[in-house]
C-alpha cells in the first residue's frame, strides 16, 4: 500500500537541437507524486515498478475510502444517539 499518485510528466529538456525542441515529441517519465511534510515530492519510477506501484496506490485509496465510510457511519450513530437523548 502506498500513498500517492502515479503520473506521467511530459517536458522539454531545453536543448535547442533535441527532438523535444519543437514541442511535439516531449520527454516522458512516470513518477510517483506524493506530499511529505506539506511539500509536493515525486520520485521517478523504473518501467518494471510502474504497475506494482499503481496497484499499491489503488489499494491505499480503497482503504482510505473504507476508513472514511466507517468513520462517517460511527459519527452518524453517535449524533443519532445524542439527538434521541435530548
């Protein structure tokens, strides 16, 4: 399980004679983007790790959604209980 998002960055390198100079064939790299201590970070992913990392981030999102739903259900139960008491 990993917190973050797998994204593809496309950019120009800045070299005037490079294939990317015309803006058509940009350089691509796949990165894991995440926040750490309120700062955006990213780490480049080698090709063999892209799919496993993508699956791990999906598991994290599913677990977070499940936890959020459980927390909301608990909150609704408490608020309902408190309203019935008053």
